[in-house]
């Protein structure tokens, strides 16, 4: 969804549903019309400029300003009304928006998405509320799967009294998943929703300074300080619970989940070490350019890196300095993806923007673009049959053996060279040369 789409939707609601009661503020229930009256705005006043949700140069290296851009017109109440699932109208407006974008995807035919949606870990009923929102609003599409995003906001929840220890977040995020795996009837909507969930992500401002306050980190039940745990602590407990959950779900014949955190966008390069040990793939990874040894490890294990140069250009690294073309030439498993299209993209085809800009700036050939697209399908959490449809029946085989050139448009000789080079490196590491 881009800003123009959101703007049209807001104007439509102001015109056709001004009497909808949408929020409870300052001891009173307010209609949509009253909300905009309190802002001294009419539908005629609204424009892309007044909406002001695009990340401009003032957000560069300022994650706090980037987060504020999620508020339409700079008003948190409008974010609550239009962009939240858990609000007075039970996320009805966001569901309508989501359905519209799904229809656009289905009509385009050739784009599939993994949309992120948040579980915060503040309370145990978040999963059931989210599942009901998806099920009751019929938010299903063959083109869409869901990735659960867990914001690393322990310090915020601790300060407002939502939680007591870090264990509260872990329990709130994972206990309902273990319960529904044991007995699907205990959370019926959640059981259905999880069939369209492909994995987990964890996000926050990586550039925050992490001060080590313990010589040896305590267990989650003992972590009750005001300071948030470091990135590695979050990653480990996410990974360990997902691994245990996957083992049980596999035994029960249910779908399993990948772990694909935001990592290496800013901050300490140790984050990439944690992700290397614990994750299936990562998003961004631009800091690998500073640590050749880690970059080599990511290459040897072919850990997926979904990169978003247009996002990085607005926040942390200018486009011409982005390491994507170097990573790609080296042979890392990189792909192009979108990141917050509402803030970083202008059209209703944000992924096409990423590909077209990369093609022009990095002078990528058609076969290179095709290989990046092939990598994105392989990295995705979509089901085996869907990957076979796009890549070929034996897509999972290494090198040219798994390539169907009629589907991927990637030359066999290119993938054969990639595979032979990787095997030579592995042989060298193993001492077989």
C-alpha cells in the first residue's frame, strides 16, 4: 500500500462514513467526522503533502523520526483508527485496506507477498485477537502469507507496567502457539490463521547502544531491569522457542516456521553473528560489508539476505554505497525485497520500483534480475507446490540440476558456475585440496 491508496481510502471514509464511531479519547466516543473536526481538517484539505508519511532526508540515521512517519498527518489517533488491528472498530478499516491491496495483488498475477504483522508480547490474548481479525475479515489470498513481527520493546513495556520480566514477553508470544499445537480446539481461529503464517521476524532500532550490565546474562524470569536485553539475547530466545515449537508441530503434522530477523541494518556487527547462528535468513544485512569473515560464512552457508536498497537509502546507507551488487557478484544468496512501501515507495508496484531502480543504477542484466527473482522465491516461506510452479519441479537441487530455464530465465551455466565455486570453497575449508 502506498500513500495515494491510503489517502483515497481516508477521503472515501470521510465522505461515506463520517458518523462511524472510531475512537475513545478523553472520556468520550468520537465519530470520524469529529476526529477530523478536532484537527481542523476537511477531506478537501487532505493531500499527499499533508499526509506526510514519506521518509525524507530528515529520517536519515533517525529511527525515531522514521517511526513517527507511521502517523498520518503526524497524529497518532489516525494511526490507531486506520492502521491498527486492535482498536475500537476492531481493525475494520485496516481490514478493508488490506483486502483492497490483496485484490490488486491477485489481479497482477505475478507477485506474491509475505506481509509482516505485529505480535508485541504485552498480553496473552494478542494471538487470539489477531487471528479473529484475519478470520472474521476473510483476509486470505493465494498471493499472501504472513510473517509475525515481534518488536524488541521490552523497556517500553516495562516502563508502562505491561510486563514484569522478560519471561512475560516470551510466554505471551509463545505459550498460545504451544497450546494450539497441543490442542487446535483451544484456539480454533489461531489454528486456522497459523496455516498462512510462514515465520517470525524481530525488529527495532539496531543503532541503539547496548550496554552490558551483566557479566553473565540471567534467565528471562530474572531479567527485570528497566534496560532492554541485547540483540543476541532476543535472538536466542526467539530461536530456541521457534525450534522447540517447530519440532512439536512437525511431529503433529502441522506447518512449521522460519526465523528471519531484521539484522545488520545498523548498530553492532555482532548482531550478524547472532543471526548467523540462529536464523534461517535475514533482512537487510548491509553491515556485512564491514566484516569480510562473517560475509564469507554467510556465503558458505548460503544464508538468505533479503535486501531493500531504497529503504536503506532513506535510513542508513545511500543507494550508490549499498553492497547489494558486490554481494551478488560474490555469490551470496541475496534477493530484492520491499520494506515499508508506505514510506519508501511511490507507486502501487513497490517491488517493481526496487527492481527497476537496481537495474538502472547497478546496470544489472536481465539474467541477473532473473537470478535475484529466483533467489527471492527460494528464500520465501511459500509452500513447495507454489515454488515448483514458479521455479520447476526440482528447484531444491543445487546448481543447474535444480534449474528449469523455461521458468526461471536464469542460464544453466551461471548456476553451474555458482555451485562449482561454492563446492571448491567448501573443499578448501575442509582440507580436501
